[in-house]
C-alpha cells in the first residue's frame, strides 16, 4: 500500500505519526490501566457477592438439617410406636409447617415399613411412601441425616427416630425442603448482566438463575466461593458470572472520548503539515520531470532549488545519467564483440572439413601392409591430433552457441548406466572403479543427448584426474526443494586430489582448467546445459577428500 503513495502523502503520514504516536500510546496506556482497574474492582465485588450468597445458602441448609435433627429427638415422636393414635405428632408437624411458611413442602413420619403414620398434610397419612434416590449423608451431633436427590423442586432431608428405651429405629422423620428458597437466594443477586449458580462437587449445577446458561456460555467475568466444611459439603461452590460488555461500558465510553480527541488532533495536524510537505515535494516533482525527460530523450534542466538533500539527489541523478550513457556505449561495444564471437564459432566449422580429410587419409594409410613402424607412429600422431582438434572445435562451438534442449521424459538411470558402459575401457586402463548406486527409475524432463554429454564430461574429467586404482561413485537420490518441488539429485564424486579452495569459484568459467593440455570448456558447457534444464550444479569436497559435483534437476511427477 505504501508503494502507491506519493512522497507528499508519505511525508504527511510521517509527520502525523510523529505527532500522534505519543498521544496514541499515552491514550492507550491510560485506557488499558483504567480498564484493568475496573475489571479488578468488579472481580472483587463479584467475589464478595459470591461469598455472601455462599454463606446464606450454607446457613439455610444448616438450619433445615438442624430442624430435622432436633424434631426427631422430641418426645412426641415416640407416639409413632402406637401409630400416632391421638394425632399429637401430626398436629405438631402441621404447626411446624405453618410456622415456617413456604420453607417446607411437606413434613411427615414413616414407620419401618414405609407407611406414613403422621404428616403435616392429613391426606398423606396411611400412604406407602416411594423410596427416594439417595444423594449423600451429613453428620450433626453424632447423628446421620440423609439427603435425597432433588425432585419436583424438593430436597428430602430425613433422620431416623430412635426408641428411647430400646435404642432401636421406630421410624423416620422426613422434611421436604422447598428448593425454591435456594433458587430465590441466587435470584436476589441476579441482574440483567449477572447470573449465579450453586454447583456440587461433581460440577453439576443444582440451582441457578434463569440467565445462567446464556451468560456462562459467553465466558464472561467470573467469581466463585466454596462452602465451608460445617456441613461436610466439600467441593460445593457458588459461582457468579457477569457480562464483560456491561461491566466495562464506562471504560468504552472513555475510549470513545479519547478517539474523538485523536481524530480532532489528526485533522488539525493534516492542515498544519500540508504546507511543509509541499515545500519538499515540489523540488522532488521537478527532479522526477528531469529524470523522465532523460528517458524520453528530452532536454530538461536539473532542479537547483529545494532542501540540501534534494539538491544532492539531483546531482547524483545527473551523474548517474552520465554513467548510463557510458554504459550504453559499453553495451553496444560488447554486443559487437558477441557478434564477432558468433562469426568465429561459425567459421570454426570450416576447420572440420580438412580435419576429416586428414583423419580418413591417415586411417586409409594405416591399412597399408608394407607401412614401416615409423610411418605407423606418425600416422598415429596424426589421428590423435586430428581427434583432439575436432574435440576442441566442438567445445568451442558448444560454448559459443549452446543448443536449446529438446525436452522429453528421460530415465536418468539408463543414461548413467550407458555412460558408465561407454567409459568402462578407459577406466579399466587405469584400474579405476566406477560405482553406481542402482535405483529402479528416476524420470526428469530433459534432453537425453545433452544429459549424456553432462555425465560424460564429469566422468571423463574424473578418470583423467584420478591416479591409478582410484574410485568414482555416482548416486541418484530424491529431495524435496524449498518450494515444495521434487528434485532428483545426481552426485558424481571421487577420491582424487580434488580442487583447491581458491580455484573452486572459477571451475565453471570458460577456459579455466587444472589439467595440462585441457581447454577448460567442459565444466562451462555442463553448467550451461544444467541451467538450460532448470537445474543447478555446484561443487563440494567429497567424503573421500576428492571432488564432488552435485546436479539438481526437477523431477517429473507421475
């Protein structure tokens, strides 16, 4: 995006950033601190509120359990042994329920067979009570109270009634506590943006406000308080959630005020900075016109006004244009030299005709039966020298005007095996081992003849450099490139003397050679061919201390 802005716009942007950035940082830090302080205060309030609610819930539950415990110990409860014939127990239970209002749904006593013998509601007497689902037990004054799971918004709290004479169980007092009382305690703290829940030790919600699921699902501000161990309700806790957006609304309003101030400052800065930017950009615009005039061969005077930096830039452009003119002349001269080189390469073909005549004549004379030994030696010199000159001419032509590759799917394994077979006799003459790590098939898009030439040049160089009983290895492997393109790696390495470090950067340059009598075009031609195939070649020292050439070519994806 910045590349599309003019210098005037960039300067304006720079001045605005320089002026506004400190103000923005200060505003942001102030906003951040105020936000954190408010969040801390809200969390503290939520923690205090959750502690208060937890204490109220624990107090109510303790009082209800204490009620059941104390009632079960009363002497009137002994009447259940005679079936509460005079209804003293039922009358007592009715009065208790009336006195506690909506705290209990029902209070009743069952005998050992589960039949109600006394109740706060007369219609329950004589009925067989269904067994409730056990939840947990609580000990009060060395007596065990049993709590059943909440059903129909009732929590059944029960304790056995014991015969004072035989110390045997004669019945059970059951009080169905109205669980709505706990819901109301949570509801008292509920606002539009606040929700509360009572959670047991297994993280089950056993009471909650109506908006708990909606607010809790949004992962808002949270506080929780565990109940004390007075009732042995370990793990029970009161959890309170508050909507974050509502809690930090004052901070957001403060942020809008800061934003309005920043926008006002931005507008005023834009108005004040514009003249300053214009004084810098006008000389630059003239300099741009000067440069474009040079590109269109128009005579435009370089600007001499403006800040010192702009004047220095104008002087640098003027000098650069002078250098460009000189470079253009040099390029024209180099192009002419390249044409001369091409003509020389074309003329070298004319040398091949007399070389061919000399070679065929020498071959013909070699068949003469009466040829002397001295004659055969001379003819051998002629044949070897004509062959050497022919190879030199071919190298010159390849280096001067390389042929574009005719790309087809080529199996490199076949090429490697063929070249090794062709050079087998030369290697055997020096007792050199040529080892190839065999693979089934590796296909590249290449010119088979040129890839053969590449491998021939590398192996011939190695055979000529190596001493007797040397070793050459050829490896073909696959590799995943940096751009997720599969490559085939061709390694040719030996255990010869290698190449000294100061010469390694020159080995692919034309006419550079370390071998006596060498022309120095072989590796240059190899590099041209490999790069024409979209690959690359580099040199490194082999594991044996000799030379290692690594060629990387794109693999054909089947």
